[in-house]
């Protein structure tokens, strides 16, 4: 009964995922240690990839959704690129936008629309072009290419070598404009330090430095007490929520743990799609009178699933650690949850990189929920074995 209730609820959540994957027969879903689209290969649909090493040398006439360890795109993508990985390199032309999250990101090709980069290290290469806007948040941001319109970003260091078509707004400890830098609009930066603007750099508009606010100025230096209280509150709330779920839906933790660990790439990919597509599905339902109740129900379930995703991903991490260390736990499920949540709370203390890892934990757990719901619905709709049918007739 519990599985039936959970599957019914999660069915609303995964509407977005199945909607994005409705043309399954025409789309390409590929997984493995090494997944490649060859130089002469043309994909006439959206492409879904999950694995350790992913590469695209051919042409994709649609969007690319990918999750893995290393991603290398040298071919042409006629839609958007939405990926999460450890390292991502995009050197081929993208006719849409790119949305990337990784430890290291480098874009050296052309992006016709906008780019959103979240990483530890993010760079726009010498020959790279971003058609409209660039949003980049990383510990180290380097802009060597050309951005058509505005730049918004931040990090410990932000260095501009290339051209910005309009204005640049950044938050950083150290902002540097090299001699080759060109900003055709205003340069606004939030920093405790004066920007280093080399001789030859040009800012057509005004250059304005803003002092960090008291809250920003505390940052990682004076706000430890407040951060600790916040983390303890988050840890306690998530732990209570997780223990309640363990009491009500214990088998779901075993299922999501198997799927998250065993199909990690697909879990990341499914979570990424559900995270992006579900709000659009909710909006479409809300604009129609008949769809308002379903839209509100889907929105509520989506929010609950986002919270539950941290619980499931933390539990899986805790179980993996316990298994690797061969710990004999008295209450394995609850203890694994505590271990995972404690580790996630500590990760939150790491600037920028912590935010990226928290995002990946969210997507990973959400993907586990999506895969679990899909697996249950597939099993539920499967015909009964012939032997069982015969026995019932007898």
C-alpha cells in the first residue's frame, strides 16, 4: 500500500521527465564507461548520456543532457547543452545555450545564446564567443573570449582578458582586467580590494567599486557562529524528516540506494531533467483552468521531493561509507542517514565548491526518486507471469 501511494505521488513529479522523454523511440539514451558520438554520426533528436567518459564529435540536432565524470564536446550541438560532471570541455559550436556544473569547466567554442557556469574553475577560451549573457560562479573565473552582452559572476578571483559587449557585474576578492580587456558598458564589482586594471584595458562606461555589506563582509571570517546555528538547525530538521520517512517508507531507501549507487549517471541525468522541466510543466498546468488542481499538487510534491532528495542522497552516501569501511551498525539505515547528513552539513562550509556539491546531492537524490517511481510503475504495469495466471484459474 505504501508503495502504491508513493508511486502515485511520484507519478506527478516525473510528468516532466516523461514529457521531456516522450519521443523515446526517436531520442537517444546512451550509457556506459565510455560513451561517444562519432565524428560522422548525426543524432536527429535530443541526446541523453550518462557514464564515466562522454564525448560528442558528431552532430546533435537537439538538446544534450549528460551526467558523468569527464565530458568533451567537440562536435556541433544545435540545441542546448545541460550537463553535470567532474570536468567539462566544450570546444564545438552550440547553437543554443549551455548550463554546466562541474569541478572544472572550459568553453573554447562558440555558444549562440547564453552560458551559465558553476564550478571550482571556469574559463572562457581565447577563441570562444558567448552570443548573449554569461553567468559564471567559481573559485577562479577567467574570461578570455567574447561575450555579446552582460557578464554576471563571482569567485575568489575574476580575471578578464577578453571583450564584454555591455556591462560586467562581479563579486570577488580580486578583480583583474588585463591590458587586452574591453568592457563596452559599466564595470561594477563588489570587493574589499581595488580592482587591478592594467594599462591598455578599456571600460567605456563607469567603473564602480561597492563595499561588501556587513553580512557579506562577515562571510567566512566573522559569521561562524551564525553558520553553525544554521547548519545545526538544517541537520536537525533533515534528520527528523528522514527518520519519519524511514519509519513510513523504509523500503524506498533500499530501492533508491540501489539505483543511486548502481545507476549514478542516470540518476544525475534524471534528476537534472526533473529539476529543470517540472517547473515548466507546472506553469503549463496552471495557465489552464482544468489543470490548476493538478498543477498545484505537482508543485507541492515537487517541493517535498526536493527536500526528500537530500535525505535519499545522504542515506546512500552513508551506506556506501559504512560498506566500504565494513562497519557493523546496530541500526544501519538510521546510522547511515546520520553519517550522510553530517557529511553534507560539513560540505556546506566549503565556499563555492560546497555549493556545487550540495547541488549535485540535490540532483542525485531527485534522480533516485524519479528512477524509483519509474521502476515501480514499470513493474506494476507488467503482465502477471503465465504460471501465476494458471494457478489463479485453477
